[in-house]
């Protein structure tokens, strides 16, 4: 029978000879370890360097006379520039709506079981993604050189009604057609990617329940596909807004063209380019905000408790302070 110490028979509240107030803590005891916070010297140095660079940039904006902030202020909200911004928004809206409508049709043509529809849709996407937008716009602008008249009649037969190409398709019409056809090629792939991201088993279950094919697409596929479509579609629309500047080759009075005309007359290149830059930043920021709220709406089925919006976060941040001030 082994020997035991007196501490084994000590009452529960009795102090051990090794645990008194003067006893040294064991090296293995976590309480004896000295906690030293991590020091990220490289991170602090990088932050200081970035702050210095940003401060230098802001100082240059404020003190460099080349920016000519007085000229910028005079033209920022001038009637000519505001009208040019309106033209830019119109071109973006027309090309977005028509491009995504045509792109949706092309996407479902590629997903169909018909080899003819698949081939035609694939060829369209291949051709219009291969040709630069500026080339397409110049081509549609000079359509009358290829077809002097456009008419309606029997295929390979007589024409019953015809009209001059220049009368039917003006400068704005040619720009909208070029932007739409170019956008449709990219929209088709965006929509197709969103549709194939939906679990195919849901379509099988809907077909087993006897739900018509069109209703399956409208009520089951598209609402779920929108979560995958919206981020890329929003990015594409923002790119289209900036891409409308290409129509300056057609002498259309959009934002970039009007800026070029103005600084071509007065020679104030830098402040006029800054006017265009600020307007593009404002417009793309508004589109980004709209994209955020649209994505949040279509994410309701996946996120039962969506994260708070920036406005809600600001309200929660301000509310406790207001309550503290009242007390």
C-alpha cells in the first residue's frame, strides 16, 4: 500500500503549502505569462506613407494653379454641360434596357435545345464581342453607304415599302443601335451565367408539379438567377455609362464631346476634363448605390436577416448619442 501526503486528507477549504500568498506561480500557469500586444511596425509605416501621399495630393489640388478651380466652378453646372449629361443618361438608359432585353432572348436561345437557335445566339455573341465598340458605332453611322434604302416586302421578292436610311436612322438612332447590339452580347452571357447557376433540380420539381415552362422561368428561375446576375450586370451598366463617351466620333453632344468642344475653344483643357471626371464619378456613384439596394432586395430569400444599410448603421450610431445627451 502506497504512502500518501497529509494534503490528500486536508479539508476542501484548507490552504496547500504550495499555494500560499508567498508561493511562486508555476511556469505552466497561464496567469503567470506576460501578455505583450503585437506591434505591427510595417503596417503603421505603410499607413503613414499612404497618409502622406494623400495629403500631398490634396495639397496639390488646392494649391496648383493649373487646376483652375474658378473655371471648373463656372462650367460644372453650366447649361451646356447639364444638357450633355442628360444626353449621356439617355444613351445609357436606352442601351441598358434594349441591350438586356435582347441579351435575355439570346441567353435563352443558347440554353434552348434547338441547334439552330444555339448556333445563331453563339455566333451573335462571338461576333459582337470580337468587334470594338467604336468600330460598330462608325459602321452604323455609315449604314447608308451600304444600304441606301431599307424596305419591307417579300423575302427575295418585291419590296412594298421603302425609306431612305438616313431618314430612318439618325445620329442618335445609330448610336443607340450600336450601343444596344454591343451591350446585348455581354448581357446574354451575364443572364446565361445567372440561369445556369440555379439548381436544375428545382426545374425538375416544378415540371413534376405540372407548372408550365414559361411560369417556371418567370417565377422560379429568374428570381433566383437575379442574385447572380445583378453584381455583374451593375458593373456592366457602369461600364456602359462611361463607354458612351465613345460616341464622340459621331459628333453627338454627350458629356465628353461637349467638354472637348469647350476646351477646344477656350484652351482650358485641365479644368474641363476635371468637370467631365467629376460628373462621371457622381453618376457612377449613384448607379452603385442603386445597385446596392437592388441586390439587397433580391437577397431577401437567401438572407433572412440582411445586413443593415449604411443609413440604418448611421441611425444606430447616432441614436445612442442622442439618448445620452437627453439624459
